[in-house]
């Protein structure tokens, strides 16, 4: 679905779309989260009667690809290749479940 840089659906002023359904960036969980922050900020501004809106800027390509808890590879936002140690630390140990549990306030 086409969206504006403010993440409203094309042709609508107050319907927002984020994540895979929004045709503005790659389909990735982290990107959906970044877009949600922009949409939430714009909805808050709208509710406050503030005319200011923030725009979403598509992210540079990134991939974090663990191979088991200790292995893997990836590409960082600047194009640098990430080694196994960094990949393991970011994602390999728990596939980011800890990060999402914390975000959703789920006890460990
Ligand atoms: C195999 C696989 C591996 C992936 N690996 C990664 C990865 O390593 N890293 C990464 O960043 N991204 C990864 N992704 C992409 C990531 O999962 C998506 O980009 C992310 O889930 C998008 O979130 P979303 O909320 O936009 O959509 P979704 O997570 O698809 O959520 C949409 C929700 O809406 C529900 N829904 C649909 N229609 C209706 C309806 N009519 N009424 C009510 N509910 C409805 C669906 O059931 C679903 O729960 C992967 C995707 C796949 C398929």
C-alpha cells in the first residue's frame, strides 16, 4: 500500500500504515518498529492539534544472520561486514527474544 513519508495512506489524512503493508522500505521487523515510532509521533501531534509532522526515511540495508549461537555474518548500516562475535552478541544468543520480552514487559 502506498504511503506518504509521514506514513499516512496515500489519499488519506488520518489513516496510517506501517510495517510490511507500507510500501516505503524493506519488509523487516526492525523497520516496522521504526515506522511505528514515526506514526505514533504523528498521531500524538495530530491529537495535540500540532501541525508539525515527522517523516520516515528508509533505512540503509542491514542484515544480521546468525548461524547457531556462535556463528553467522551480517552487513551493518554503513556497508561494513559484521563478524561472528558481533552477530552472536546482537542476535545469535537468543534471537533477540530478550529484547522483545523487555519491550513487551514479559518477565524472563
Ligand atoms: C520466515 C521469515 C523470516 C523473517 N526473518 C526476519 C528477520 O530475521 N529479521 C527481520 O527484521 N524481519 C524478518 N522477517 C520479516 C518480519 O517478520 C516482518 O517484516 C514483520 O513481521 C512485519 O511486521 P508487521 O507488523 O508489519 O506484519 P506482521 O508481523 O505480518 O503482522 C500482521 C498481523 O496482522 C494479522 N492480520 C492479517 N490480516 C488481518 C485481518 N484481516 N484482521 C486482523 N488481523 C489480521 C496477521 O495475522 C499478523 O499477526 C521475516 C519474515 C519471515 C516470513
